[in-house]
C-alpha cells in the first residue's frame, strides 16, 4: 500500500495559562512534512509564529461557550439570499462521452495508476 511518514501530533492544549511553545525539533518535523527548507535563521521565526497560533487556539478552547446559543447567521433577523435550485442546462453527458476512449455504465474508464 502506501508508505506514509509518521504524522506529527501537536501537543494537546492545557487548561493552565502557560504558553504552548513548540520545540526546534517539532518545527523541523513540521517543515519536513510540508517539504519546506528552513534556514537556521528562519527556525526561530517559525517557532514563535506557530507557537503563538497554538496558544491562540488554546485560548479559544478555554472560552466557556456553555451558555452561547448557536446561530445560523452573524446578523440576527437576516437570511442569506439563495438562488432557486433549478436545472438551467440540458444534460450533455452522452455527447461528452462519445469522445472518451472507454466508458462503462456512464463512467469514464481510465488506466489503473495505483496498485
């Protein structure tokens, strides 16, 4: 099948107010997964940026939302205007498939590329 590298797992946010800092090794691992080549000067910048993002997410997770009512629209009393769901074009499926080298039951057949 596929040989995927081990996925990096972010540390779970804690309930304390301590900053959630990523280590240099974690930043290097994230960069490798993203196929980024970071210089030694860029590592601290990415470390600070990603750590602050994780701290912000942690702060959002600590917010008490027990008494917050879910809303469908940010402005009460307004609704989103949607166009009617109606067919506006004819079905050209058969016409398009006439140019295909192989079809079966209305589907395009293509060579297998993954074993």
